C-alpha cells in the first residue's frame, strides 16, 4: 500500500467528517438570505487550509461573495499550481423530491447524498486533503495557491475583476480544477475543452397592435412568420450555421485528437432511447461526440408571440420573440459572434417589420492541448491510480470563468474531475461516490509530482 493510501486509510473518517461540516453550510449563492452562509463557508475553508498546512489563508472581499485565497510557497524558483474551486451550491428545490435532508449529508450505497456532495464541495475538498497529505509527508514538490470563490453557480460575476486586481498574487504555471466528470466509474477522462456561448433575445415588431387575421391576414407581415423564416435561414441543408463569417477563426482539431475523442464509450441506441428520439440530428460530417464537443451549434431556446391560450383566436400578432443561443469553439470570439448575429438577422429582415436583437450573455471557449505539461501530468497520475489511460473530452457545456483565467491571468487550466454524470448535480438527490472522493485525494499528489518533473525538464 502506498504512503498516500495509508494516510487516507488512517484519516478516512476525519476527512468525511470535515467534508460533512462544509456541506452542512447552505451556501446557496443565488438566494440573498444565504449571504451569511457564504461567509461561513469561506471561513470554514480558510480554517481547513490553514490546518492543512497553508502558510497563509484569508477571506477576501469582492463586490459580491468572498473569495478564499491561500498559499504555500516552498521555493519561488519551483513551479506553482493554482487550485480553483467554488464553495457555493445550487438551490435545492423541489425539496419534496429529496430522499434525505440536502444539507444533512448521509452515506448510502457507497455514496454521499447532499447538495454540494459533488459540485463542488466534495471535489474541491479533495484538493485540501491531498494538500494536507503532501505537507504532512513532506512530499510537496512545488508551490501551491488556492482560489475558492462563492459565485460560480451564478456565473462568477466578480471573479474576473478579482483576477484583474490580484494578477501578481495569482501568478502560477497552471490552474488545477476538479469540477467536471469522468466518463464512467473506473473510466477516467480529462476535460480538455469547453465550448463558449453567445445568447440573444430577438424581438420582431409588425403592426402597432394585434390585428384580426381575417381582415388583415395576407396584407400585413406576421411577425411570427417572419421570425420563423429568419431562424430557418440561420442553418443550411447540412445543418451547418449559415451566417457568413461565423466559422472564421475556428481552430481545426487534429485527426489524432478526433480519434482519441471518439474512443469515448458511446452507445448510440442507448443515447437515443434515453432521450426518446428515433434519429439523431446535426452537422454533416461529424460524429455525435464531435458535434457536442468540437463544433459550434445553433439553437432556439424559446419562442413566443400571439395567442397561446385555450381554443382559437384569429389574431395577427404585433410582436414575436425568440431566445437564441450558439455554443462556440476555440477561435471564435463571443462578442464578434454576437455582432455578427445581429447584422445577419437585420440584413435578412423585410421592411415590413422591425427587428431588435439584444445580446444577453456570452463567454469564450477554452481548450488545453493534449501535449501540454499539465495534461501529460494528469494522464500519468490517472494511469497510476486507475490503471487505464484517460480519454480527452471536449465538453459541450461552458464554464466561462476558465476562459477568463486564460485571458486575464495568461494561465492554462487542466480539468481533472472525479464526478459522474449520475451524480445529479443541480438536481434533487445530488450524490458523490465515496470511492471517487478518496480516489481524487490519491491522484492529486501524483499530478503535482509529474507536473513538477515535466515542467522542470522543459
């Protein structure tokens, strides 16, 4: 048995008890009544990091919820790993669907059941305990910094500014994050990419009031009809996005990486059955895994206008609305894409209506090359603890703050998560396998070792 496994075995119950103490704090960032709980969670983590061996730890103010910063600098000449995590959690509604109190963690069937068990208190706390082991065993091979925020679940509105204000303090060689999932139990993966996002609301206005469709239909443009035509022209017959210039700058993915991405276990029939569809749909020339990871997408997230009540009402509506989104890939700038969408829809709009396009939200895509020292270190660590080579994964979702880190701090992030898709994050009955919690504590010190070795060789 390795030294780290002996340490885990000796301290197993204490690790769980300390994690449970953090989970019991209902740090829901989206609800103002839990503002004090955000500070309670921050103070709890500050103490945990000091107890683990940090030289200093402090709760730092932002315009919103606080950030916990801690560090242990053993030699300024050595590499530095900056650990990012978050202490806030999602609301628990609907409460009646939970099988146990969401803020009174329980272990059942080998899993921790509670809000935040996985996302991100369980995964974040692994790093605190792995750090503790390295300090106690005198095996810490590099410098370590921690940045734990309290607003990830509401979009990290103040963390970008925090990074701008504290660039010198946050200097590091890599950012290590565990806030993602593995492919399946015993099948590790490393998230190398995250898609970006652009999101709009479109308003189409025709006549100055709702009109009788019999008296005016055929003579006046119907905003809903026009809106549907505009949306239809956003994609072509191959289901690619038809907006001129949309793909400018998109970075191609190598054949080697595409091959690795498609090694991910994927049961097409099970996938279809799970979501109740007979046939999959998407851009021609790409697999489902590629469509949701390395290619942009266009979706109508909501559409409304006119009469939608019971029965019939022959109305020609004055207005129609839609919520549109595009997932973006590396090489695309969400601000430029936002402008491009507005220009495109305006250029297609007939003079019979007025079109208003408002950009509501956006974030950059992110990618970590599979030959980056951090990826190679994570790969070696996971091979050693799990016995299998991890598969690189391009996530279809977005974590905008990861791209912000690269833009503001100039540092790449490596996303080495230990969660599972079955952990029900953001949903009732969130859970996290106890085995994965301890596996993370076992693996993280190896990442530090291999990253330091690879970096020192370069």
